[in-house]
C-alpha cells in the first residue's frame, strides 16, 4: 500500500512486491470517510464506487478475482498503484519495512527480511 521510493539495502522494494495490496476479498484495506469526501471533491466518483463492504462498518477497496486491489498495476509495474498520488489514507500510512509489511511479504512467499 505504501509503494514508496526505491528500496534501500535494509528495506524491501515495493515495486517488486505489492503484497499489501493483495490482501484478499474481504475489504480489509479500509477507506475512511475523509478519503471518500476527498475523492468526490477531486471529481473522482469512480473511486468512491470502487469499494466493497469492509470491517468496522467502513468500506474497503474493491478487489479483483485474484484478491488484489482494483487499483493495483500500471503499464510500468504490476505492483505499482494507479492512484498513488491520491491513494487512501490507509495506504499512505502503511509503512514499508514495518512488521506488517514483512508479514504480508512472508504470506506472499517473498523474503521477509
Ligand atoms: S489504492 Fe493503491 S496503494 Fe492502496 S491498496 Fe490499492 S493499489 Fe495499493
Ligand atoms: S508489503 Fe511492504 S514492500 Fe510490499 S508493497 Fe507493501 S509496503 Fe511495499
């Protein structure tokens, strides 16, 4: 979800990963209401519709049949976010190299340095 800059020796590379954007089909990547408001203001109602029911009464990003977020994958990388500049708060706050990041990578069969 973070998809931040190039990796350092100590941190995994988001552009060869995308594991945190492939969390399954149950709306686990939550979208706070403020994101929906922000996207409406930007004229991106399409984003407000690309959701599914999530936990805690919120909505989450809609997922493709393979469980990946519908916004994952660009012409440049299958692991990059199409809406990176205006991505969700949950995505923005997710920390590359954190224990959750490493857990996602481990579950995806990637190294978990
Ligand atoms: S919006 Fe982008 S960063 Fe967030 S889960 Fe989807 S693909 Fe990942
Ligand atoms: S799991 Fe970690 S390394 Fe992989 S895309 Fe997400 S933040 Fe980046």
